[in-house]
C-alpha cells in the first residue's frame, strides 16, 4: 500500500499529505479490455482511465490489456476460476450469455435499482438493437460499450469508371451481384480486380453469415433460447448459395479464404471494388483510404437486417461490495454520453448511448462525416448478435463449412447439413439439461 | 570487355557443378526461410502506405524512413518491456539449469527404486499441450500470491521435462571413469556434479539454454494470463497491445517495426554466437 501510494505521489507530484490520505481510502479495481480495432486504442484506454481516476479520487481503476476478444474471454474465465476476478470486463457482446449460463456474472438490476432507477429506464438510453445481448433472462447482465454493424464499403472511383452511380450503391442482392460482375476485371485468365471481398476468418465470417441470412429473412439463432441455431434452413441455404455463386458462378469474389486484414488492405490498394467490413473500421478507412469511397447498408434479398457486433461491460461475481460499487461507477462513466461519444469518434464504433448523439460535438461529427450517419441509420434494422451455449464452437461449426464452400470443396446444402449436425452436438449438453429434460414416468 | 573466361579443367568442372548445385539448393532454401525476415525489414523501413500494392513487395524501392520505428517506440514502453522479458528469460533459465542438472544427474547416475517409472512419468509431461494447464496453473499462482508478477510468469517453467531428459542423456554419454577418478580423490557428490559433469555437459546446457530462452522470449499466452499491470508486461504482450486489431486493416509498417524490435536481441545474439550455438546443437543432437 505504501509503495503504491508513493508511486502515485511520484507519478502525479501531489502534495504528500493529501496524496497519502487519498490513496489509502481508494478502492482499487481492474478492468480487462481487448483491442478489437486498429489505432492507438490501448493508449487511448489508458488515458481514459487517468481521466476517470482524476474525476473519482476514491477509486483507482486500472485498465488491463487482454489481447483479442477470444483471449480476453480466456483470461477472464481463467481469472474467475483462479479466484481473481476483475471488477469489470469489456467482453464481446455475444459471450455474455455463457457467463450468465455459468452463473459467473452479477445481474446489474440491484445496482440500477439502488440508484432509484428501473431496468427499463436504464436500458432505454441504449439503442434498441443492443438490448437483446445485454438484457435477457429477466435481468440486465451487461452495459453496451462500443458496438458495430457490418457495412458495405464501395470504391466510388471504380463505380464511376464502369458507369455505375456511387451515390446509388447496390441495395439488393440482384444489384449487388450485377455491380460486382461489372466491377470485376480480368486479364487473360487472371483476375486483377475483384468485384467483392468478404472477411472470412473465424469470428468475422460467422458475423457476415449472420448478416446475410438475416438479410434473407432468417434469424440465425433462437434469441430466446441458447440451445438452437438455424443453419440447415432455407434462409441460410439461400445466403450460402449466394456466397457460393459469387465465388464460383459469377466469379466476382476470390474462391479462397481472405481474412479481415487482407480484405481491408485489398480495398485500400484498389484490388477489390467492394468489401463488407465492420463499422468499427470506419475511422481507419476514413483516415487511410486514398480513393473516393462510400458506405451503404448491407444489401438485402428479403429484408434489411444485420446483427450488431462489438462489446459490452460485464461484472464478474465474487467482488466485495466496495469493488462492485466502484466497478458500477466506472461502467456508468464509460457509457456516459460524453465518453461514449468521444470513444465513438476515436474508434469508428457507434456510441451505444443514444444521448451521445444529442451532444453538439457529436452532431457536428455526424454532419462532417456522412459515412458515420449511414452506419447509424442502419441501426434501426439491426438485431441481436448470435449467442448460444458454447458460442465459439457452435459458430465454428458453421464457419468451417462455409469456408469449404468458398474454396469449392463442398456444395451449400451438404455443408449446412454438416454444420447443423456439428452445432447440435456442441449444444447437446445444454439442450439435455433444459429443453429435453422431461418428466419421467410417474 | 575482353575478360578471360574462367578456366575450368575437366576434373574440376564435375566437382564444381555438384558443389554449385548444392550451394544453389541451400541458397534457395535459405531464401525461402528468410523471406519473412526480409519482408519484415523492408516493410519496417517503408513509409506508411496503405494504398500501394508495393506493400507486399520485398524490393526496397523507396526512401527508407524510421517513422515506423518511432511510432512503435512511442506506442509502448520498450525499455520496461525489454527489461521484463530479459528478467523472465534469465530467471527461468537460471532456475532451470539448477533443477535440470540435479534431476538429470539423479536419473543418469543414482540408482533408486522406481527410477524408470519416475523418469517416464517426467517425460509424459512433454505430451501435455500447455493451454490445458492455464486454469490450474493460474489457480496455483494465485494461491501462492504470484498473480500479476514476473515470478508468476516464470514459476511454471522452473522444472523442465525436456531439460531433464537432455541432461540425463548428456550425462550418460560422459564416461564414468572421470567420476571414479574424482571419487578416489575424495570428491563429494556435489563436487562431482559441479567440477566434473557440468563442465563436460556444457554444450548440452548451451543447447538447452537456446531452446529455453527463445521459447520464453516468444511466449504470449501465459504472460497475458498472469500479468495485469502495464509494469509487468513482456515484449510479446506489449507488441500485441498496439498491433493487434481484429476488425480492421493493419498498419503493417508499425507491426513490422515492432516485430523487428522484439526479435532484434535474439537475432543479434544468434549472429554473434552463431559458431558456439551450431557446435552445441551438433554436439547435443538437438534440432
């Protein structure tokens, strides 16, 4: 404690007496955070923590960098099992359900009610699309921190070059495939420019397939029950067949697995005219794209619909009462309109707190950046992100098969049957403990 | 230019062509192996450029810039990262050398009941995939009060099955005559180890040291699990904190520069001590 206080003194140069007194009364909390997007995010998070600690002398919060979303999940789980839970975690929004199923996180309702508010009033400040992954099973389990949806990014110069109107980007799958066929460039047997590229690495691919099946009228998963996914269904079959055709019939998309980084690099380099990427990439693309570009909704076949992405703040169980309060203060501060808006402008994610958009600096930002407005407008069509028992394995069951279809090793129908079977096997323990746990003979 | 054609005698030509072929093959393999390194060097000096196709090019067709290094250096406290990583690697190695020497000696020279069973039990550890031990190890570390400390990063590696195996094999190649002579002169068991066996086993220890330092220098997952405060981060974790991003394109230049900074000490050390290293590996049979 003393060394800690001294360090604090050394760092801030506070007067000795005051500094020591303050440090001893402080509640020390840790928050785990992943770095999902590019830029100096880790540094920005540290400076946010400094601001928070300055404004809250009774708390000393530390932000702990914990790798990617998956590594953050691993570290959080290990830390909880080892008896060292962090006070708060910025967790991929679709992993929250599993923590709730495992009884590892605190419901936030008591903290909300202690402030004289209600769960309804609390959730009302967030965009409706975000509610599903934060409030379920009659409780509030998470506070949305930064969120995204997939967006269609198009190279406006390429559009003009082939006689398409960049201000009227494709809105339906029909237009989309037609535009891609016009945009693709071949020299001899080689494709020198692709019409479209999709990020096809794990996690990203599942999210893209969610967007496509939802745009095709599907749901992807049962939002009410963690033991069902809808892989072997007409809406998913349509979506996967469309992906198959883009690669193998129209030949406008590489028949090889391209990861998110390769996709954005290819877009910057003009090697592809259209890409689907997260709204979280918006700032990065805005800063680094040399060609003229536009963004648009993910095109629809049946309806406009995408899944949200991003992360929420959650609070593991096993914390002391002071730590809980301190973590709650931090969570509220991080999702306040001002900080939410600041983080949104810095990263490209949209601010989950809709009040953020009523602040003058945010209004100015939206006016200056019409692309950010498109991302915001798409929110009204956004839905919850797929979350089930054993989320990652269930997602991979589909992704492996979709990759096999893209590379031409499988046909869509057989791929989906295999994916469904594998996913069902992954969820079986939960299903048997819940929906299939029936009364025995009396 | 009327340069004289190289003279080639009939006998020499056959010899030379075989040799040339071998050199060409080796050069080809070396090129394939060194491509990532070369690309890393070229990309780290390339001016920030997201749009160009030249980003993937190996050819340095630009004015080199140190901007990427400057950005990497300012993105993390590299002095602290280097210090922590060196402490971790050196600490692990120091303890390992003591434990593997003693255990290797026990398995090579002492006879006790169940020696073979214990030894093969030890070897079984090599079969375990480290990630499955993350939760139990972290629980132990936390109980010992070592969570978020460099000692916590080191602790699980203080014993090494591979090292014990290597030292046992190395000791067994040393003729017993040396020890017997020393015993006649009145040496105790620890004098035997320290004055007779350890000096003779040095190449084996150097080989082990290389494997140990390289693997712990590059380790990412375990330090990420144990360490929470910035002050205790190691190089790999520090590097990832400003270069990893799942949802967007990468700043390849900065990544390459950061990776150069992380890899440089090892590359440098290898360059300096190349001959000793190669000799050790040849001697000990480690590949």
